[in-house]
């Protein structure tokens, strides 16, 4: 950590646990085919990305899911299936964030969407009732792709965060469990930390 003054954390798979198979299973139970089968169609990948950068509304996203899959489930069932992958916030990771704020400027940058964000924030509140902190309060700034209108691994997204917060790339560590995002950060001049499968942020000396 020599020379590092700032840390930007990813959220999913880094701070909150995820299980993508649960969303896959939930959509299968609603009558959809395996989700990977839909990504062979150009429009499918497009509207998922559009939703992640705030280009379409929650309702448009749900309607697109129905159109893509042909399932006739209620909006509520589709939203529940979409959010099924969001699991839990291990308390030791939250304690680590609190400790790191004593020595570093801490930021969050997540590729996410409005439905996921609302649900994971509820998970946080349910896990830590009465905590003086909300999820975003652990960070100097929290950036979400659907409100930022940019996503990882786009170099411009990292450059925006550096500029807005007057951070120097060589003094800023970016932590993510997706190698492509770490590579994007490094191209933007940040130091990259790839969180490998089977490891967590509490496994390391910061």
C-alpha cells in the first residue's frame, strides 16, 4: 500500500456477496430459458447495458424482460427474480471499511441499476438496524453506474471520479472482482487490485 492515499471499492462480490445462479434459477422457475441463451441476440445485451447506465426506466427494463423471455409473470415476481442474486453484507467487511476510513479516502464505484440498488440498500438496513451509517456513509462518495451514466471498465468513468475528487491515479487503488474492470482502471492510470475468486477484502493487510 506504499504511496496509496485513496481506495475505490467495487460493491458486488467485494462488499456484498452475490450468487448469480439464484437469479438464473428464479427466472427458470418463472418459465424463462437459461439467461445466457438470450444474450446471443443483440438487443438483449443492449437493453441490459442501457439499464445499467440509466438509459431506461425500471418499468421499461421489466417490460423488456417480459418481451425477451416471453414469460407472463407479474412485475413483482420479475423484480424478485432479478434481485435474487443479492445476498448479504458480512459485518467484518463493514468493520474493515470503517477502519480504512481512518487512514485513506474511501470511495465506491459499482456497475448496478436502480432495482438492485434499492434492494441491496434494504438488505444493508435489515442487517445493521440502528446503525448510524447507511451503506453510502462508509464512503466519501459512492458512484453507481445508472446515476453516473457511465460504467466500468470505460476509462472515462475512472477519469471522471479522479477529476471530481482531485485524486491522483498513482495514489489511488481500485479493487474489483472482475479483471476487465481492474484493467480499465489501470488504463486510466490507477493502481489495480484484482480480488481473485475465493478471497475477500478481509484476507489482506491494508
